[in-house]
C-alpha cells in the first residue's frame, strides 16, 4: 500500500505462506512441485484471508502453484484486488 504524498506513510508489504500441505505432513520437500492443502492448511489459508480483508490492499502477487494460487482468489476477491 502506498501512502499519500507528503503523508509520511510508506509501503506496507504482507507476506503469507500457503497453509499446511499433505507433503508437509509426510516430511517431503516440495520445491516447485505441488501438493494439496490439508484440512488444516485450508483453514490456515481461510484465516489469512479473513485477516487480509481488513487491510486496504492495492495489489496481490502469488506463486502459480495450486497450493498458493487457489487460496489467493479468496483474499484477493474480498479485498477488491
């Protein structure tokens, strides 16, 4: 979020990790491979989405992997990005 000129406000950046995946539970490395979110991972993503809807977000960027991209639609849609 960019501040108004002269307001002294700066840029605020939020970083969020995808929720828990099946491979996280199994102790497997994922890298660029994709693994579905677990029930806990889906809840973690929903919780992040609820928190982010309270913010005035101007832009959202995400990985193209399903575990990140599918969940981005919720917060993005709710925030109007």
